[in-house]
C-alpha cells in the first residue's frame, strides 16, 4: 500500500488533501480504508482524481465507511428518478437526461445546494460522509466550496465558544427551502420534514477536535426567540465561511470528492443552467444523532 495525501490549502494545511494511488473502480483493501479514514479525520475533505467509475463501484467503495443512506432526503417526489435510490442525483437533468427547464421545480429545489450546508443535517441521524463523483461538467463555473468547521470553531473567542457549546439547533429542509422563497408546502411535507435537533458544537470522535455544526437547514435554537436564533446562526455562518476557512474545488471529469459532514460545510456555485452538469452522490450515514453525546454517552462527552 503506497497511499499519499497532498494538502491542497496553503493557509490551512490540515484541510483538504488530494489522495494518490487509489483505484476506486477496482476496490480498496481494509488497510487502505483504514488509512483513508485516518486521512479524512485529519483533512475533512479528500480529493481523488481520474476515478472512472459507475454507480455500483461508487456505492461499493462508499459502503466501506459505514451504513449507507438512501436518496430519500428530498422534499420533492421520489417518482420518475433518473438514478437508483442508492445514489443522490446532483444534476440539472430530467429522467431522460435532458437539461431541466429554468422554472422546473426539481431544478429550483436543487438550488438549495448553493446554500452552505451539511448533508442530511435535517435527519435525526445525519450524514457522516458524502462522496460526489463528477460525470458531466459545464464549461465554466459549477465549482463546489468547502468550509472547515473545526478551524472556524478554533478561531472563535472563548466567550463565544462558551455561549455556543450548550446550544441545540432545529434543522429542517423546509427552513432552507423557505429561505429561497418556497412556501407552498403540503401537509404531508410539513409532517415528514418536522425539525430535528442537533448540537451546535460537536466533538469529532476520531480527532477529538470540536467543530461548529452549522447548516442552512437550521431554523431555530431551543429556548431562543426565532429572529434572534436566526441572526445568531447567520453571524456564525458568516464567520465560519470566511476565505481562510474555505477551499474551492474546480471539478475535472471523474473527480471524486469525499467529505466529512460532521466537520465541514459545502455549497455549489453558479453555472450556465442551459448546460448539463451531472454529479452522483453516495452518502454514508452517521450511526447516532449529534445529541447522543449527551443522551447515551456513546461518544466522548464534549467537556472532558
Ligand atoms: C451535494 C452538494 C454541491 C454541488 O452533493 O450534497 O451539495 O456543487 N453538492 O453540486
Ligand atoms: Mn450537499
């Protein structure tokens, strides 16, 4: 095994690394998986270039890292899918592979990916890792940005850290979509996407580093008036996404990027919506809610 990690950010050498000598299509050994887990624990985001894979190979690789999440995390209908339920369709294409019309609801919902977020933070047990494979790219734009929520935490003043640490936030996909102007949610959607609670501050079980668990899906903080909570989260998000905490990924076809949703946020950037952009995402679920540090003691308590 001769894996090698090259850090991609000069200002923050513990954030984002390119991994060489992995051939995802052919599968990886247990030792390689273990090495990759250690690497993502340190860097938060791993970039693999030139990985010509199909969905089955992507899923098989992802499965090495924990229980898999199905692509049920969207408030839009699950019928007429282009891809299997094992894969999140991160594209602007319809089921026949044609570019969606500007006003198409699926496309407009997809614009939610342009808000800073952590995948599935609106699920009681949120995502651990996401793996995104670039299949078709527009000529320009359509980059993905990642922000280091550990560095953002480290840079907070101590009194701010103390204020954040006990807070519990409410996350729902309806909050992030409402912020884009969606308001006509059905009773079924409202029922299905009830807010879930997540800690604002997490401690990574592997590295022991604390991080801010922010996401555009947050709509409230337990015990706080809503406008004050939203303003507080907006300020924190502004802090956490300053350039020194951010890496911008410029996609090449067949790049695969894997990130840890517990310690990073990400967002898509604009591109010409008349051109196809097709990325496929597989998602590894976490095994417990961010709250369970308190409730079951399954992971190390924050204050040790
Ligand atoms: C995702 C996502 C951003 C992008 O796949 O979860 O948010 O640039 N993608 O498409
Ligand atoms: Mn996402």
